[in-house]
């Protein structure tokens, strides 16, 4: 199994000028990687400056009676868990706490749902290269897969698609789906919004989502354009699961989630 290149994922949300808000984004997964939380301030809607980072915060995750501390790495606004042996587990619940500048922020509790695994994956095409001339540089292909879905419960998923080792992370490239179309326990997924060229190396992370996380990503996708997870309209309704308990009327943006993850690094290049 090939490893995927590590990629820090961020979701930036602008707000109208004069109304900066804290943005909190973090995730715990079943992967062998150190969890992180990114803290920043949003800009005004027409502000082209970089997103101000939040430094010197105290960051913790609580689970099963344990408290896991995070520390900031080199003034980056990125806080990494100090317990490098930590692995999130299916069925466990997780809650984030951030203390910064006199305020205390808490996420809603997220329970990691079990993941129905991908049974097989393969490359599909937009235009049949056997029937039409397709140029080598043409983005004509996408990943498809068959999920061995558990029909006894409602499941929500995300695919993080990597092309030549790079995460395809534009809003239009968020691959989100539920299992409403499962037939006899098999769910076909076509990630046709992430296209690549013939010969590209492709892989993906198949992730479980809670219903709340799924709806959050749908809201982000609907509010943003194709430039870099940034909004085309004022995203006042794109609220995540983090609240400021010190100042309840102060909105906090972003999300803290938990996902069981399957790495699929051997996508079959034969067309099926």
C-alpha cells in the first residue's frame, strides 16, 4: 500500500468587513498521522490580506476520560497533538476545547462512525477513448468505486482524491455522498468532479462522516467558488460545530470532526 503525501487541509471563510470571526478546523482519524488543529481569524469580505493566525492558544481534545494536549508548531497557527501514538477509534467520541485570549471554545461531540470499505476502484472516462480521439493532455478521467455499504444504517462519506500526490481540494472537487442509492449492499460512486489525465497517478482516502460533518461540507461547497475554498457570497450561514461558551453570541466558523479512513492507493487503470 502506498502512502499519500501529507497535506494540511484548511477551510477559509470570509465575512463582511468589520466582522472577523475565529476559524477553527481540525480532525482526528484512524490513520497513522498526528492530528492537528488550525486556528485563524477570518478576513472582511473584501479584505485581500492574509488570514491572521491565532497564536499561543491552549488546545485539547477530550475522549473516554482522557485529555490530549496540542502545541503550536513554530508560530504557524497549526497545533499538533503531543501524543504521537494517538489513534482515533471507531465508536469513540471526541470533543475539542480551545482557550485563547480569555475565551473558551468548545466543539460539539463527534463520534467516529464505522466505515463501510471500498471493495474495488477503477478509472472511468468522460469521453470514450475507444470511440473518439482524446488528447493526451485532456482531463478526461475520474475515479469510480464500489463500496460494500452497510444497509442497516445511514452512512455518509467523503473521498479526498490525490492526483500525482497532490490533494485536489477546490470546493468543486469535494467528493461527498451518502448511501441512499445502495443496491443490495453495493454502492457505486463516481468522483466525476475530479478529472485527471491519462497516466496520472491517482489515489484517494475513503472517509466516514457524521451527518453533521456531511452537511457542513455541503454548505461550504454551496457557498464557495472554484478558487480555493473561499466564498462567492457572504457565508453567514456556514457555521460549523464550534461555539464560544465565553461569548455565546460570537460566531465561530470551521469544524472539528472524526473519521474512520481507508487509503486506496491501487486504483485500477483499466476501464470497467
